[in-house]
C-alpha cells in the first residue's frame, strides 16, 4: 500500500519536473557542450562534462517546478498546461517548492566539486533561473530572461574547464541568449491567444505581426555569432558544415511558423533540438582524430 502511494507521488513529481519531456534540458545542454568542446579543443575534463550534464538536467527540472509554482493561478486557463500536477491538485504548491529546492541543492553539491569561480557563478545562475518564471508578469521579454538563465551554463563551464571566462565563452553565451530568445518566442507563439486573454506577456505578443521576421533575424544573428566563435577559435570546415546543417533546420522552422498555426509552431520549437545537435556533431567531428 505504502509502496504504491510512493510510486504515485513519484510519478507526479516526475511529471512536475517534465522528466517525460527532456526538450528543455537538451536546449539548455547544447550551448554548454558547444562551449566546452571549443574551449577544451575537443578534450573536456571528464569531471566537468559529467557535472554539467547532470547539473543541466537537475536545474532544468528545478526550474520547471518553480515555473509551475509561479504559474499555478494561470495554467488552468491554458489548454496546453491545464493538466499539470499543481493545477490538477495532485501536487501542492509547497511540495513543488520543496522539489525545486531539493534539486537545486543536489545541483549545488555537484558544483562544489568545481573551482571557486564556478561556485561563485552558480549563485548568479540560481537568481536568473528563479527570476524567469516571474518575469512574464512585468516585461514582454521573459524570453530574454530565459536566454540569460539557460545560457549561463556557458561561462560557468568555461570557468570550470579553464579557471576563467575568455572571449570564446562570452561569444557563445551571446549565441545561447539569442538562440533561447528565438526558440522560446516560437514556443510563446503556441500560447499567444491564451496569454493575451490572461494578460501574460511574451516577445511573441510584443513582436506582433513581425514575429516571424523577428525570429528569422534573431536566428541569423545566432548563426553569425557562432561563425565568429568558430573563426576566433580557428575551427575547421567540419564545424562550419555543422552550422550549415543547423541552418537547414532553421529554414524548416521558419517555414513551419510562417502561418502561425500553434501545432506547427510547437513542431518548429521541437526542431530546435536538432539544430543544437547538428552544431555539436560538427564540433565533435572537427576535433576527431584523422
């Protein structure tokens, strides 16, 4: 009886942190891996790699719990989120905060295995992650806040690998911010009608009729920034082939969102994972022994 109750609670907690939907963790992870591979010239520290991959999933999960806590009064009015655990009453707001705190503590324990600079930078990451869920109530640019939070793993991994944050780390951080701004605007296009009714702010609303154009411009800037990172680091042609493959994914995304259909916009958002993967594969091949 108690075991079945435990399984039921665990299942709800897993749903709370989106364990069945890893897309958010993957989008957080790709820029971190881009930076780590370039900074380490294809030979990252095993400890740094493991800590940041596990930490990425832990912090994204904590962020989901905080996000659902912040949105507990509006998720029920949004078709896509009305069955989330807090809204449905299967997880209490207090439980959500406890889950988020436990995951954040686990992540911090991992960071304690890194150097002092990385540990210090982790506190900034926590502030950014906590700020995002509430930013949509005070600004039309919560997607930018998400980019600042999601991308913070880039300078952190640079600090962990090298003991400082160099030019390459900051350039890739900029790319990560812009990339999150683009794909989360696409994501916001899915919920735009509901958000307008609820008074929730987003870049999808702020850009208005120019939303598709804005996403296109931002994604072009992402690619240009990654080209600059590649040139600055003297990367080979295989890296740029990866960027080319990622650009093909971008074109597909823009084609899908041009009609602003919510279903197709969500499909376009999911494709962001393949853009990140394509660029990472290019990096791995760039540093692979001939």
